[in-house]
C-alpha cells in the first residue's frame, strides 16, 4: 500500500485527537458542556473525519460525521446536552478508538447502532430542524476557519518517544553537566586570555541548564493519564453488572515517573473491578441499608510525607472478615486455631495470597483468585505498598503508597559541616537563623538537651552527629531546620541552606541499604551525588534518646519505688524540673515558655523576690525556701499570666509524654500535688494555677 | 591462566580478578560520605548511575585522603559475587598479570599486611600480590 506511511500518521494523529476528546467528555460528566468545549470537540471530530476521507475510511467518516452533526446542534442550542448524549459520544469515541487501533479491518466493524442512536437524537428534536437548515450553510463556511485553528493546535501537540531513548538522554545530560562544570573549573583562570570565552561559557551554562530542566520534565507524567481512563472503564463495569456506579476522581497535579504510571493501570483496574463486583451492593440492597441508590467509588491521589498516595474508596458492603476466615480454614491455608489468633488487619491481608478467592464460582469478572496477589506484586515491583481498610457495611479503602523513589520531589539542599545533604521539602517547616546575638533567646538548654523556640513550642534539636559522625557544637551552626513529620517536630542543626531543587530520588546503593538516616540518593544539578535524609529515620533515633534519658546526674533522688504495680497514666505532657533537690512537674499545656536568669538578677523586696525580665517586673514564685545553691536559675512562665508571676526553679530536667505513673493524689495542706513516678523517681505534679493563687 | 589487575595501597600490592573489573576511572569527583561505615568512602555519579566507593585505608587504621587528581578508582561490574557495581580507591593502578593457578601460594598467613582476612590467595611474582576475595571485602567494609 503506497499510503502506508500516511495511514500510520493518520492513526497517530487520530489517537491523539481521541485522547483529547475523551478528556473533554470525562470532565464534563457532571456539568454542562461549555461552548468552547463543544467547539473543541467539533474540531477534533472534524479533523478525524477530514483525514479519514482521504483514505476512504468510510465508516470512520460516517460516524464522526454523525457525532459532528449532533455537536453542531448542541452548539446552535437546538439540542440540550444530557447524560445520554455524552454516553453516546463516549461510545462513539470507543468505537472510533477500536477502528483506529485496527485500521485495516475498520470497515468490518459495525457502527449502525451508534449512528442510529445519534440520528435519533437529531430527529427527536425535529421541531427545531428548520433553524438548523439555515445554519447548515454557515457550518460549511465555518469549516475553513476550523481548519486554520486546527493547525495552531498542532504546534502544541505531542509525539511519543521510547522511554529508553529518554533515559539515555537523561543520563547523557547528567554527564554533560558534570563535564561542563569541570570545564568551567579548568578554564576559570583563563577567562581573560581568550577573548569571548566568558560569554561562550555563560551560554553553554544556560543551554545545559535548559537541557537538563526539560529532560527532567520528560520523565514525569501526570497521574491523570491513567485516572482519566477510569470513567469509561467504570461505565463499562456498570453496564455489564447492571449496577449504577458513580465514580469521582480527586487529583491535583500529581506527577509520577513514567515507569510507575505504566505499572499502575492494571492494579487500579483490578481494585475498581473488585469494588464494582464484590464491594458495591445492588440498588435494592443499598436502599434497604439507607445508602444512595447508586454505588460510589472515588479515587484520590495526593502527596503525603514525600510519598504519592492513591486511595480507592467505595461505599459498598466492606470486606467480609468471617467469609475470609471460613475460606481460609476450608482451603487449609491456615488452621482454625491460627485464624483465631489473627487480628482483623491480618485477616484482610490473606486476600493478597496467591490464588485466594472467596468466590466459589468463576465468572467473567472474578473468582479465579489471581487479582489481589497480582496487584500486590505489581505495586511492590515499583517499590510501593498496598494497604486495605474495610468496615463491614460501610465500605472499603484500598491505598497504594507509592514511593518517592522514582518520582520527582522538591528538596532542600543543606550543608551540614561541609556535607551536602538533601531533605525532601515537604518535611521542612522553616529555617531559623541562630546567629550569636540572639542565640540564647531562641535556644534553651534543658539538661544538656537543646530546644529551640518555634511559635509556642519548644522543639528538641537533634544532634547531627549521628548523621555525619562529626562532632560540632550547636553554637557553631548557623541555622536550625524545623522538621515536621507525622509524629512531631524536631530541629536539625545545619550550616546553611543552599538551594531548592527538583530531584529524582534514586534508591540507596546496595551497600548502604541499612542506613537509617537516609532514604535514597540523588544526583544534584552540579553532577554530585547527595544523600537524601529520611526525617522519620532520624526521629526514630531521637525518640530513642529521649526514652533513654536518665537522670544520672541527680543522685539526690534516692526514693525508688517499683513502678510495675501502678499503671494509671497521665495523658498530658509534663515539664519536669528540680527545686530544692526535689523533682516537680507541671502540665506543659499550662506553660507559655521558659527562660534562664542569673542568680544575681533577683531583687529582694520585703518578703518577695522580683526579677526584671525584658523590661517587665515579675514576681517570683518559689517552691522552696532555699535557692542559693546554684548561680543559674530557670524561669517557668505560666500561660494566662495576669499577675506577672513566674516560677523560679533550679534546674530543668526535660519534657515527658505519657511516662508518668500516678501514685497518689494528696489532699490537705499541700493539696495541689499529685505524686507520681517518672523513671523510678518520685515526681510531684503541681497544679500551676493553684500554686499561683496561693501566693 | 587467569588475569589479575594489580594495584597498590600503602606500598602493598593487591590484585583483583580482571574478569570482575568494569573500568578504571580517574579524575572524578566523589561525594564523601565516609561516615556510613568504616570502609565506605563515598558516592560517584557514573553517567547517571550512583556508585558506592570503598577504600582500603581503614585496614591500616588510617583515614583515606581522597584526591581526584592523585587517586584512581577501580570499578567492579555486577556479577554473582558483586551484587551491585561498586568501586574502590587505590593509590596506583599497576599492571595486569597472568598467572597459572598452580603457582599460587595459598598460604595467606604472615603476609605482612595489617589484615589478611579478606585475602583469597597470594601470588608470588616480583613481589607478593594479595588477591582479594571481593565478597569478604564487602562484608568487612
């Protein structure tokens, strides 16, 4: 066939057009078709028709023509758009897609049904027919315009490239950057010797930068590409199962590496199929259970803690735990005794076992038990995780947690003692400068642990020593990063924040896989490799150090009581401090902040002591009579401090969470005390307001 | 006959099976992350791939000083012995030697190097060449 090449071009183009058509149709499902969308659709169908005419692909021509006519009617407002029409368009789209994919046999497909239905729409509205005739001529005139616009559209269109080619390009670009930098290094001292060299190098720099930025972009694809396939897939399930299903997609600019996108489609389809077949009940059952008549499935894609989450939720009947248990025992997967021991979560996990299915009949949709196992393998293949949550009668959520590994993230590049480390930016709340002058105002030393004031919190600063194995005093660092992760905040001391870059996360090399603090590596713009910090890993080591925090320096606490018998816990955070060699505690939520003063700053007046703190005269509240033992004292500032009082304490021990065991509540003379045990030491928990009232 | 690539570290001559060698590179910049483990030196960007770089100096209880101009890297390819490409820093790359297995001296004791636990065998040519057991070396570093 001499037209072979042209036909292939047509196929590529038509596929592109069909993709655009689908995108528009999917997005208008809930709303009205806007005028410009109708225009676009008209143009797209028209282009398909236009080229198909050349190759005498009559059926494609006929079908596109019928759609076009209906669209024209909508445009002229002779006909109202409704779900039926959109569905019909989608069917037409699907048929055309099949044609295009199998272009040689396209003439063998039947299109009568669709065309008849399309014509029905045209003729049902015959009342308006007269108007249309007039405009028919306009349409032909307009066609010229449309073609011109179409050419403009082509400029923004896309071509497909092999991933391997892109990967090569990607690596070459990386190399190029390294060589460029080295070249710059070598020529640095010779700029003046060769005329024009400086400018040339500048241009090379700009060009390589541009090259690299754009190559980066090519690897990433919007997750929309696959999510947008699901409305039609769901419609198909809905039709075949005779269940009405509404699908909602929530997605906002989530980009993933092509490699991940390619793998995702099958698992997603499988999960949605499961929801449609097993999860969602039929409408009668749903109505009986006070649910909407139609079943609901939603897909949510979002970034969280440096990972991409895709949740597939349905409001069906949920996973039947009992049924899984039964089948597990029946098929000898586990013994009844073993099953009994399992938690609900663990039972749900059984569905991922190869060959597991609760359906006794193999149907077109399911029952072979290959589904979930394949889903799991596929997701794990790209380094992801799968989680299932289900509530009987309420619904099921399947969550894909996809790693940052292959996706691009924004990251902060920091310098920690001349080590360049990368931190995913979504963990970083703020960078706080701690230059010498205000060092003491921002940093509080509590029992050799440093805390930084951040808003109304005291956040522990993690020593970066475990990260880089080089000891350096906190005072020698310039900045503190406030890092937030799921469990809390902490500060990390750094020398400088250098840059923010889009990075591609690569897995840690095999030989340093067990490193807790780092989650991956990346190649920075300058070609150097940088480790990516895992804030969760760091926090693990932090909580370890808090847990192991011993009051070893305070031998004064000789009272030791076995804590084993006493289990009642306080569920608030406690600031522990020492006064008169006794350990006290105050509910953290009642404290605004801490500070330290020198003993000689305390002024005496009659029976009261005062201190001048930042221009304010504050009355000191003491828990002990003798306070001359050390030069340095700490002030604890209560919240809602109307009387300008502050509590004077000898030493701050730390902040403890849920670790204090109540021993007794004491009433009588000192009834503001609750006695408890903190790490084998007796602690007296004080009601701070009660204490202040007594003054 | 087997071919070995020999190299020197602190005046000792070591050898590695040439079949394992991927390439020798010099004048490269590596990111030092010598805090990961005692034998780990850093990471290299080799044409878009991140390669782990080890060093031998920890055997001599000394810190490796790496200079991209003076030091050379020997990179080993992935094989059943090497789970992932890696490289190590040497003072100098020497030569490739042929050696009949039968002349190999299997006595690795009294070799005069600080640690011989990862030495597979010793070849006696002009000097003693300590052939490295790569798997053992990785475990050690």
